């Protein structure tokens, strides 16, 4: 059994659970830590049909251990029903996400109070871009000494953490990938988005049970806490962790001793050079940075633009509807958007994002800046230096700092610093292939988008497939069904080769 560093995980999880907004007042306080023997109990005492594992209903559980045991039973059932059952599950999730997109999008916004309802609805409708069973192709090798077959097979039960920024979309995309690979899953959602997540999980399980006879294939802890996270990670049936969140929860997952696929934070920089189509660049930047009020981890967070075209670029931003803040207005917004705390070692105060402004509409930010802006305003922007808090911090709100640079080399260097070596996402607007190559090599990001909005990196306006979990700290990249598979090799020596 893996050893969990309880003190470290408690500290970082409690910090993370509050990072994107307050926990709903109705959520219970964390329960006292479970006894060690309760955390260590595995699936051997929760065999199919056990009363303990059947207390939940359609995937909803009060206890993480019971959720893990039920998911293990569902996984075993899925194994007996074959690949066709996986296809049915994938189709059920995609169909229900599309059918309920409007209702669930509104429900998520109502609960989390962050983002834009039209984009929350769209994020559910585009789940059709998430790959399923068709992604898993066995690999065959044949030679003088026989044949070898490599297949993608499931781990069993996946323990997953989902964010409040894209609660139902992330959960839904995870189920598609995980079930397509033949696994079951247990979710410990962000407390600020637990109610909407549970609503979707129940609907999915009702349909999956009706169509396949499998119950609890996707389980969720109804009232997630630190202790439910710890219990989920420690449960013997959980073979793999999938964590979508900030640096604290990523660190916590890596401390569990189990293999973790981690989709961590980003602070994506944009570079605009003097060969770019400025009209296209401005439209793309607005589309990306304003999407769901800049809650996307891949979203444009700061722009570095060559000095020779900076004025034209910013004029184009204004022409296409973005509202520019002057120095005084920017200062007021900065004071509203950040608090400044002295670090442990003293020195310069460190900016801390004001959670009350995360994901709010541009008109709300404008009010904080002392500006009257239409409710239809998608994005605010203002000119800053490269060390401004809005450049350095992943602030997740529809304001974009614009920084002048003298050369492309200076812009790439500044972008690399702002990206914090997360290796997540970077965007370039340029028609110079050498500039593209230089930035790609220097930043080494998982997603590198050229001449388009950030969403193009996930197939929205570009080519490719979709996932809301982009594993950058652990290196798996844009997750897909293969991410949740073991590769197993079957070898026949000196036989079965037919030529």
C-alpha cells in the first residue's frame, strides 16, 4: 500500500480547494481522518454483491471507499461485456452531454459563478471531438521467429480530480477516455462544482445501467473533502490517478506514491511579430482570451508584441471590440485583482489573485477599473511591462496585458519566463517559419498554436481531437484513451506467421 504524506497533502489540497472560489456554504466541513485500517482496506472485502459497495445509487456515494469498491465491481462487469459495451458508454456520454448542454451549462454557472453560459454550453456540445474506442489499435509484428501482438488494456479503477473551471466538461471527457479504455472511474470534484458534477454523473449512470446493465461505472463523492481525496488515492482498487487542477493538487497527487497523470496550470504567452496579419491576430487573441472569461488553462494570458507593430496591433484590438485601459485604470484593476503578501523569505511582496474576480465578465472588471463597459464587452486589455502581476500570474479573467518587445528574440525570452516552464501552451502570430521554429524549441510546450486562437490546439478551429485534461507536468500531453491503458505484449515463437 502506498504511503500518503498526510501533512503535505492536507496543506496543498486545502489551499487548492479554495483557489478558484469559496466552497459552497452548504458543503460539510472535512470529517475527522479515517482510521488507517479503513484507508488501507482494498477491494478484497468488497466483492461483487457486497452490501457495503452497494450503498450508493447511480454513482453517487457519501464515502470514497464505498465509491472505489463500487467502481471496481463495475470495472469487472465491463470486462465481461467487451468492447461493444465501451462503445455504448462513449455514445451515451456524448449524447447526454449534447442533449443536456443548455441545462447543465446553466447549472454549472449557477453553482460556480464563474465563466460565460454560452461557452459552458458549447464545451458540452463539442464533446463529440473526444476520441473513443476507435483510438485503440493493436500493433502487430511478424518475422522469422513468429509473431508478437501488443494491445491496449485497462488499468482497472482510475481516481480523478476535476476543477471548478470546467467541471462537467472535464468529467464527461474523462469518462469517455477512461471507459473507452475499459476502466471505471471515481471522481473527487472541486467542492465549488460538486453539485453539477454529481448531477451529470447520476444521469450518465442511469443511462449506462439501462443500456448495459452496468451500475456505478463512473462514481463520485457527493461532498468532496480532503479526507475523501486521501481515501480515494489510498484505496487498493485505484490503480491510476488523473488530476486536473493547479500546482498544489498536482503536487499532492505525486506524493501519494501512485502513478499520476497530471493536468496542471498554464500561463500561455502570445508573441506577435511584424510579419503577422494583425487583424487575424487581434481577432484570435480576443476569441481565445475571452473564451469562458479566460478560464481555459490554454487561454491567452499575456501578449508580447514587436514594438514596430504594437500600436497597430492594439488599435486592431480596439477596432474588434476589446476595451483599452489607460495607466490609471489599469492600476485600479491591478489593486482589485491582486493582494500582495510578503513571502517566507521577505523581499518583494508576491501577488495573490483575488478569487472574487476569477472568471467574471469583462464588464465587472471594467467596473473595478472605473470604466463603463457594455455587457457585451468580451475583453479588456492594457499596456504593461514584462514584470507586471498580470503577466506573471495565471489570473483567469478577461483582461490581457500587452508588452512591447524590440526583437523576436527578446519576445521569445520574455515569453519563456512568463510561461514559468510549465511546458503547457504558447501561441505565435507570424508568417516567418524561422520564428516559429525558434519559439517552439525555446518554450518546448505541449501545445504550440500558430496564427489562431488557443482553442485551435484542441481541434476547435484547427485539426485534432479534444480533451479537457492536458497532462503537462507528467508529460502525457492531450489525454486520450491510450493514456489510460497498459500496453501488454503477447508473443508466439516460431509459429502462426503465415508467409
